[in-house]
């Protein structure tokens, strides 16, 4: 015995299997709604869809050049000191290099007895 408990069936997107069954008449045809058509009309179009291989290669080259230009500009800023960081291995923060035993840059005296 079937009891209806007021549960709604979930609307599920049709699958390829459903499409094949509809083509052979084993399932009823879907009714297209105006909402689906409106959503399809306003869907974003792929800008690369109508391009030839040559046009796609040119676009890829342009993109590569733009990436390399940005990287080069960033490295030049770092090299000129505009990056806010010190030189690699330079101790960072603009501090002077460490001195020998705090003696003002002089090496320590030799041990006694020599």
C-alpha cells in the first residue's frame, strides 16, 4: 500500500540516459520553461569558441608576453629597492653586517703565548 506523506519529488537534471529514453519514446518529453530559455539566452558566451588555431596561438603569445612583462617589472622594483626588502642574504632590514666580537670591525687579538 502506497502512502503519500506530502513529500515533494526533487527536480533532477536530465541525464544522457533520460535523453535516450525520451528519443525512443520510453519517457515523456520534457516541457521547456521560459525560465530555462531565458537563462540560456543570458548565459556567458565562450570568447574562444569561434577562433582559429592561429588566432588562439596569437592570444596565447600575447598572454605569455604580459605575464613576462609583469614579472620583469616586479623584479626590477625589487632590484631597485622599491620592493621593501633587503638584498638576498644581506641580513635584511638595512642593518650593517655583524662585526668581530663587537670590536668595531677589528679582528680579535691573538692568544697570549705566541
